[in-house]
C-alpha cells in the first residue's frame, strides 16, 4: 500500500471518530476527553507515572467493561490532550491487534507495534 494511501486511511478513521463524537471538522480547541467520556464507555485517569518516558496507557474493555485510558500527570495539558487522543485511537481501532493493553512511550520500543504507534 502506498504511503499516501496509508495516511489517507488514517485520516479517514480519525474523521470517523470525530463524527462518532459529534465534533465538527473545523472545530478548534475541542475538549475531546470530556466529549469522549460523556459519549463512550470510557474511564480516564491522570496518574503520577514512575516509568520514564511513559506517556499513556490504553486498556481495552470487552463486553460491558469500559475502556480505560491512563495519562501521565507530569505531562502538560496540551501533551495530555495529544496522549489522550492517541490512546483513544487505540481503543477505537486496534481491538483486532490481539492485545488488551497499549503502553505508549516517548520512543517506540521493541515490545510495541511501530505501525500501531504511528497511527
């Protein structure tokens, strides 16, 4: 698959999340976390992570269990907003990856799927 097709597919899936949450394409400074928590089966916590470089964790819920997103309290609000959106994408599009948890670090490690982290 050509690189531009992969990027186009990514952008389309982000648009589907935006549509599902009712966020206008042209909206700016959107509180995605507040909107997602109100519309999805989702729990979000901000914690003081001890692991260096760890930005966020997505734990996929199955059945009636909620998805859980954990964010690093040491990161600033803009970084946390990015990290939340990144983890939300894991929750929305990586259930087929045969893993229930995604830990996202400053740099992609050997235990991570580089393509899933790029997304």
